[in-house]
C-alpha cells in the first residue's frame, strides 16, 4: 500500500518541518503577535485570553519592568517611570518632538535619539520597544511550544530610515530574527486581499495611536503592488486624546499640572474618546492630586468640533497619494480602514464622503496588520508551497545627495518599488581634488536644511586631475526592509567607499552592543532564578517524602541516627530561606546521604511484609 504525503492544502509538503514564524504589529497604543495555524492566520492571546498587549512599559524599583495591562494600570500613579506611546519617540531627537514639556517624562537629548530617565536608568526608545517585543516573543513561544525562527515586524509606511533601523535594533535586542520589516498598510492589504479574494485598486487608510499612513495598492492574483504611499509619522489617536485633554484644561480653568495629574487626565481623555464611538456624550470625572474634582460632560458634537482639524489633516496625505499614483477618487474600488483610531465615527464619515463610498470595516482594524504580517512570515519561513504571492512595496521618501549650494540631488524618488538600486555620476569641483565628502539625505524638499540627514562618509584616494575630469559613480541600494546602503567609486582608478546607512538618529554599533550585553546578562539572571525555583521545589518535595517516611517507619532508626536525620532536615529547611541554588543543592545532597540507611531498611521491611505467608515456589 502506498502512503500519501500528508500536508495542509497550500502548505509545505513536509508538515513535520513546519517552522515557527510570527507577525508582530508593534503599535503605539497596543501591540499584537499573530501566526498561521492550520492554514489560517490567528492572533495569539496571553494566558488571560487578551489578544492586545498595551504598549506600556513600567520600570520598577528592583530594576526590572512590567509590560502591558499591569503597567498601564499604574501609568497615573507612576508617570515618570511608566512609558506610554514610545513608538512616537523611535528614531527621533528632542527637537523632533511636539511639545515635549507637556509630556510627563524626563528627556535626555543624547546623541543618537532622545532618551528617557527612569528609576532603572536612562532608557532609549529602542530598549523600551525591545521590552515590548520580548513580551510578545515570550507569548508566542509559550503558545506555539517552541522557539521562533523569525518574525515579520510591521512599521508605518512613512517611517524614515532612522525609525526603521531603530525598530530593527529593538527586535535584535529582544532576541528576534527579523525576516522582514513590512509596511503596515501593505500588511493590511495582504490580510484583506487574501481574506476577500479582492482585485483592483484599493486604498488602505491606517490611523493608529501615534502614526498615520495611507497607501494605494493594486491587487491582482497574488500580486500586491503599492502604487503610492504617504502619511504623517507624528499624527494619530494620541493627538485626539490631547485635544480632549486641552479642552478639559480650558473648561476647568487648569494649568501647570503635575505629571501624575497630566497622565490621569490623558487616561480619562482616551477613555472618553473610546466611549464616544458608541455614545452621544460621556462624563469625564477625575480627582486631582490637590483634591479638586474635575467633572465635565463631553458631547460627540463637541468632540467632532475640537478635532475637525485633525480629521482634515489626515486627508492631505490621501490627496497626495492619489496625485502620486495619478488616480482619481472614481478609480478606487474600496477603502480599507486600519488602526484602532478609525473606529471614531467622524473619521469613517469623512473618509466615506471623500471617496464617495462607505469604507470597508469587515476585518478587525486592530488585528488586520498583525494577521497580514503573520501570512508574510509564514511565506518567508518556507511553510507555504508554490502559490505564495509577490509584494511590490515602495519607499515613502526620496533619497539623495547634497550638492554644491546646499541643494539636494534626488537619486531614488519616493514611491520607487523596492528592493531597488540606482546610480548617478558626479565629478570634482576643484583642480587636484583627491577626496570627496558625501552627505546622504532623505526628503522631498530642495534644500539640505529642509531634509533629514541620514549619513556622511568620504571617498579618498581620488587621483589628482583637473576639475570635472573625475567620474565618481554613486550607487544607492534599498533592500526589501526599506534600508539603504550607499557606495561611491571613482571609475578610472577603481577607488571605492561604501556605507551601510546608520542614520544620524539611530543607535551606534557600540550602543547596540552594550544593550545586547545587558540583555544577555538579563537572560542569565532569568536562568539563575529558574534554577533557584526548581531547587526549592525539589527540596520541598524531598522534605515532604522524608516526613512521610519518618511517620511510618521512624522506629527503624536508633536515637543517634534519628538525630543525624533531624539535623539534616533542619539544615535543608534553613537552606530554603537562602537565595542560593548551590546551598540548597548541597543541603539536599546531605539529607539524601543521612536518610540512605532509612531508605534501605524501609525497603527490607516492605519486602518482608509483602512476602510474609507466601510460598516462594508459587511466586
């Protein structure tokens, strides 16, 4: 009889070789982890059944941290050490933040990116994000019952190189192998397109807690082609919360609140925003640290009025994306709503009126990105057959070089399909010039001062020649993650210089190495704690067994033997109160030695009891 190869439809023909891979939506407000099970993408819950992990990290006096619901519950009590919406700080300096004085944190404007002072020391957004990713990794491995081979992590489409590199550094610190950084709208399009077998041109409108993206995609028979993308990496649901917070301050006549009161009112503002999704009004009630009671009624109409400018602000990138894609509103087959903030009724109304059709909301806006990332992770891990799909993503912002006069020469224009490589030739400015400084920039403006600096490097060893004679070919390469590498080569001599762009707002290699070392030390601490706990369990089990043995057969020992055993028992009980695995193990070894004779005599007695009255020949 021939055996059939058993496999799930569309999956690898060797199910025993299934590799565990996940998709992670590292969100501003909440984060999720998803995987593909039995051919379907599912979000993995924690031990309490929660699928959403609040992106909140609280650092405690002991130096460790708690992540998620427990941290969020203490955000008003301990605002300085409870970090909320850290994604908004990723890859950014202090000057990039909007009104940092209004935030309940102590910022350090360190080289690289802004850092935050906590009781556990100065923490970068990368380290804080790594703590969130570490919690999601632990959840996934506990749920799937094995180690992960890799993860696809989603990022806003409008994240620049600095923010993408920072996200990748965070994943590395968390012990994750990043299979790919995937733009959030593209991930949502994968989940929606495969779930609904949709074809045509679709808009993905993604309004999360801290970022806004819009992408226009053409879906056709497994091909996901991004035509254009736009957005605002500093616009999201948090801004709607802040508008409510400002309204409360105005109505209640408050100003210069302490950090705890600021966080308390922001928490109530978020709750009010969520309640107005299904209600016409809500009551904001909070007792401040000075005992004053704030009690205000916020109506849906008032909320719509104070946030109207924010809603209109989201439509500007929509118009820009349509213009870049050379499409009109009538060319759009559907609008997919992504992100928890799209639950707001006036958001859905504004989008529906703009596109002259109701938006598509049949998939959970909180989960759709993670589900799409899980599907892509399943493909990259090699678990799918030959019917996988093709992603044609784009870069959100143009990449170029500084030229004479402080101008930007764009090498790769925005919305170019990735991965891609483009080159352009430059020449020298002065006679006898033997070196050239190259300044890599990202942005759409014409002046260097208006664009983001990514990296600087030098090409040296150019043969001396008259100005304009040298032919220097500069090549830009963008990988599938949207990360950039730049090389420069003098054509006649072959002199070459190359740089893997580590953005000026990213972390240095030394900083990443330091944090990796610290994370390894953290792992060692966890291993030691586990060994200590296991030793205590073993010791308590041994003591319980000996107590039973002494109760039934203690008469087998004489007085001196019993004293030796009692002393060993007392030493083991004393060792349990110590926090040293070695001490407990030594005490257990001594106790085993002291009770070895008792064990032998009990065995003899039990054998005699069993054989009493038995005929040996009948056994």
